[in-house]
């Protein structure tokens, strides 16, 4: 008698030929999509920070100019 709790499902056969090429191509495309998304998020975050800093500098400049006005 054998213990069925230790049985493993059969391993998937490695892909060959066109199937392997397609799988590799899809993996690269997936990594590229993920990198593009991450880059977009980083650029958006940096642009938002830059815009906030510019607004703060503009507000500061306006208040300084308003103080100088007689």
C-alpha cells in the first residue's frame, strides 16, 4: 500500500520550440508592462511633487510681494 498524501501531481513538461519561444516572449512583455507602469507611477509622483513645490514657491513669493506693497 502506498500513502496517497505524499503523491505529487505530475510535473508539467517543459515547453519546446514555438511554445517555449511564445512563453519567453510573453514573460518579457509582462516584465516590460510592469516596468512601464512603475516608471509612469514614479514620473507622476515626481511631477506632482514638482508642481506642489512650484505652487508653494509662488505662494511664498506672492506673500512677500504683498508685504512690500504700501
